[in-house]
C-alpha cells in the first residue's frame, strides 16, 4: 500500500496536504474557529494552560506555547510527560491540562493525564486515534484526522497537531477577546492556504536529494531557529537522528554563543531556519557568527543569503506560520533522503517502536 512511494514515511509526507485539508474541514468559519467537540464552558475559570507530551508531540506542544501566549494572552507551561509524572508539580484548579499524542496510548503521557485528573484539573487531549485510552479519559478531545501513520518517524501527525493547536490558539483568542476579529479573519485565511503550502514540489525534492549525498558525511548537525522555528529545529534534529542515526541537536539560534558554537568546524553542518517574517535580522546575524567560525551552513529561507554554503530557497509567504509549514516539509524530506542514502529502513528505525506503551 505504499502506492509507488519508497517508504510509508515518504507517502505520509506527501499526504500532508490532504490530511491538513481534512483537519481544517468544518472548523473554519468566516470570523471564528469552530470545534464541534468543545463545550463552551471548558475554558471558564481557566487562567493557565499546561501542555504535556513526549517526543514529536512535545515539539508540537512547544510550538503551541508560543501561539497560545501570543494569541490568547494566557500563561502556558510545557511539560515532558516522563518528567512531569515523577516530580511533584504544583497544580492549581484554574489550569487546563492538555496532552498531545498521536497514538493516545503513550504510557508517560497517559499517566500524566491520570495524575492531572486526580488533582482535579480540567483535561483535554489532542489525539489522532479516536477511542484511544487518552480520548476516553480526558474531559474533552480534539481529533487531528491525520489517518493511520505507519512510519515510526512522525510526519503528518505532527503537521496536523500544529494545525489543531494553531486553530485552538485562535479559538481561545476569540473567546478571551485578546485577538481582534480582523486578525482572526486574517489567520483563518492563512489556515486555508495550508494544504497548498505543504505540497511537495519535484524541484525542491530533487535539490534535497542532491544535498543529501554530501550531508550524509556530516560528523554532526545543528538545527537552529528562533520562536516557533526553535521547536521546529528540535523536530528537524529528532527526525534526522531517529532515521539516519547521525548526531543532531536542535538549538535556539541565539543560544549558540553560550557554548555550542565552540564545536563549529567545517565537518559540523548547521541547518539554519531563516524565515522572512520572524526575527529575520537577529537570526541572520546568529548564522553569520557560525559561518565566520567555519561551520558548514545550509540555510533555509525565501530570501537570498550569501554567507551559506548551501541554500534551500522556500517560497515567499505572507506570514511566518506558512513559512513554518513549508520548512517542516523541507526538514522531513532532507532527513528521509539522508537516511535512504545510508541504506536505512526509514519506516522501522532501529531500537524504536511506533507506540511506546511501556515507560
Ligand atoms: C518521533 C516520534 C515519537 C513520538 C512519541 C510520542 O518521530 O514519533 O517521538 O512523537 O513517542 O508518541 P505519541 O504522539 O503517540 O504520544
């Protein structure tokens, strides 16, 4: 059932346009976001949101923390489930506890959800599997509609998680009156453009195939970005390490000078996310610092950047969130091509399971 694709992961990357359209279906009104699953009073008395997840879903939670605070002016914290469940978190009843999980079965996330319920918090899950343990347990759930994901490395599930979380941030912004109607309308218009934004183009895929030939010789990789592009950098690094077994780390661009830049040398490849609409000048100067110290740079940007050794040109978009989704596809394809060249089975990477139901 790979339908001509080499791996399920590749098929799932190409499916993102369709599954994002499914995830948006029926949820976009002209001036507001509509979730038929949500009870209007779920957010009553809520002054804080705690997001909790593992792995790729944790990266989606980090993206959400930027969007929720920006759009709905609410306090947000993000928790790694395996840490949260064993510390002694201070929880207050005005907190909405949201878990994010593709499978709805991940042991640490499920236990964290149970813990939040026991502490009397309102709970919600953003999940890809209807009737999963988490969906049955949480007070409210939103389904991501990515369809079955077979590749162990999550791609389309992540895309739909971020899409739902973006919509939820607008929903909250509307409910809390922290976003003007005009701004909600503008972002709904952007959401409608998502399916076409993630369409994989042959030219781009070909360029990534060529680049992967050289990149598989890298001794190590930094993925760097700012704002929501920082969690995207973490996700890019996770994708590369899990399927190619190469060492990769994600960092906030501005943090490099606080230590990691000491590693810069030509054998160290830096994949730099340089969007036009999010802290462009700041990020650019961070990349220049790395290039001055001889790191091999691959920049991903819609704008020219002459300090890079390689440049992946993305399209011009009117907003950083559309840039986010296009760069997400670039990172997914790049790690997949490197892993395929290394001869790895990208659908079944060593030591990993699709659903981690033991801790
Ligand atoms: C990485 C990946 C894992 C999962 C993590 C959580 O590509 O898929 O990091 O994201 O195991 O799984 P879920 O989302 O099912 O709770």
